[in-house]
C-alpha cells in the first residue's frame, strides 16, 4: 500500500471535508465504510490507483471520520450525509459522478441517488445495509453487528492495536493472514483521533437518527452494481440479491474468498469487475 497522496480540504454545507484527488477522467467519488479508523485512503488505497488510470478519483473522508469534521449530527443520518455530500460536490464543481462505496458509504450513496438523481451516473455498493431486514434469515445481531463491534473496540481498556487486528480479521477480511501491517497501522492510528474517541464515548446518538431506506430504493434510477463478498461477515449474499431486485436497475456480483472489504483483499479482481460494469453502461444520448 503506497503512502496517502496529497490532502485537500473543502466545505460541504458547513462541514469541512478532507479528501484525496487522483487521476483524470469521469468524476468518481469513493465513500468508505463506518468501522473504527476508516478513511477514504484506508478503505480504497489499494484499488484507487487502478481506477485513477482513466478516472478522476475523489476519495472522501465521510463527516465524522478521518480528517473531516467531527461535529455531531442531528436529524435523519442518511439525509444529512447525502445533503452534505452533494454540497461538497457543488464546492468541487462536480455535476454528476459515479460512486464507488463500501458499507456505510454505500448507504449514503443509495440515499443520495434517490434524493438527488441528477447528481449520480451510477453506483457501486459493497456491504451496505440500507434496510433492516433480510429475505431469508435474520440479520446477524439484529443488524447491529457493526455498532456492537465499534462499542467493543472503544469499550473496556479502549482501543489497542491487537483489538483492531481482531476486528478487521474477524469481520472485514476473509484471510486475516494477508492483512498488511500498513493497513492495520492506518486504521489503528486513526481510531485514536481525539474527535473519533469523543464521538464514540457519547451516549446521545451523535451520528444522527437511523433511517430505513426501503421507500428510497425504489426511486433510484441510476444503474447500481452490488458487489459482495461470498463470506461477508455482516450480510450474506441473499441480502444484496434482495437489494438488486428492489432498485429498478440493479445488478449483483458475488466474489469468492472475500468478506466485507473485497476492494482491499482482492483489488485487481474488484477493479476488473467494477471497470467492466462502468464500460457496460450505455453512454448518455446513445441508443441502447
């Protein structure tokens, strides 16, 4: 994993966002997951250079993560993130973008596509939970596995490097023996950020009110690729198959020997599938 590229900062509706800007070509926004210490670079650093060969890649630290602002959120959480992300796009002069997203970031992008359809060309979503039910079986831990893992990580004796290793290898990676020490260090060191620790210690829901996006999914007109790990520890592949049928233009690819962070575990395979999806889309104005 190469060192992070140059940092940039921009306003998004009153929220200061940190982001990286790589490559040139179609605007492509990367939104990371919600685990402790996650950032745009920690989640997409291994795969971003592949996309940057022919795309402009904007790797954004979501509000309350990385070097972006750590202010509390009030009101519906996914509405907040969608509105602030659109405001960031306005600041950056991005009219429409493709979105490549993991977990928490994918739920933000799905809501954004429903509420601001003119800003989205296509969506790639991995490991996200926009609705609180599954088609075949109850969601693990009632859909709270991520929140429970965060509470356990920051609870007790507090964050440690070994606790971060256990979290990643048990929930995010299929083959924990392949976890790079650089990735572990990035996540652990970021999780010690005072702002992130303060948010984790709050008891009054500083991340906003949870929303179920059942109604929103049916309104998404952009093509969506759900790309999922066969061994995802949070949501088994029956769940994204349900999501792919809930959106009007849904597609599903299930990848073997990966869990929740397939873009890190198998970056070249992930890029090949996503790049193929992008290339399969009919250009605007061209008959299908």
